[in-house]
C-alpha cells in the first residue's frame, strides 16, 4: 500500500485566468486519474466564473483528488504548498507565471511549460531544465525529477535570480 508521501502532487496553473488552460490539462492528465495523485489549482484570483467552471470540472473528473485553492493565502502558507508540489504544469500560450515557475524550479520541482512561448527560451538561456506541456509522457510525469537535474536547476535559479545577482546587475547599470 502506498503512503501519503508516495502521492504525486501536481499543480496546474497559477490563477483563475483562462490562459492557464486548466481544462485542457485536466483532460490531458485523465488517463492517470487512478494513480496516487493530488491535483492543486490556485484559483484565488482572476476570473471568478472561470474559477467556478474549473472547480466543477476538476471535481467531476478527479473527485477528492482535485484541490482548488480558492482563498487568498498568506505568502508563507502558499510557499509551504509549493514546497509540497512534485510537478507543476503551466499551459499558458504566452509569457506568464514567471515568478511561480522560477520559484518552483528553485525548489527543485519538475515544471512543464509550452515550448512555443518566450518563457521556454528564457529558461533554457538560464540553464534551466523544463519539460514540454505540448508532449507530456504521463508515465514520465509521475517519475521524480532526476537528482542531477533538480540540483542543477536549484543552483541555476539561485545564480540567475538571487538578491546577489540583482545587486550585481544594478551595480553594472549604475556604473555605466
């Protein structure tokens, strides 16, 4: 029997904005519905009607495996939830959710985004390994992120997006 820690926690999107394409992703994941998963969807801001629709479809498809986050959470609580995520899937067809994406990569999480948006190239330029939502292998989705990739992403996020890096960049700007 699987334990709670064997559960794969999957985050879909970062808001109740239709550009997250939650429903498309929920349908894509449906073949693994019986796996030991929990799906969380941050829906606390954005379009309330869309949030309701995502909740209805998520509950209908996944029952209690679907956990919408509909209330604004204190930052620390949200960070703790992100810490429990194993896989995050962002179906945006434009640059969006960079803060969430880099934060999750910095925590060593497996992140899926589309390969046909600027964000894909931006993350690759910073040496970050992300996976493609346009081509999700559901078997591999449930596998833990390889330790080597996890560590490399954590180091590269710290290098590219830390307070030290910001200070260094600002110094370059103001010295020229």
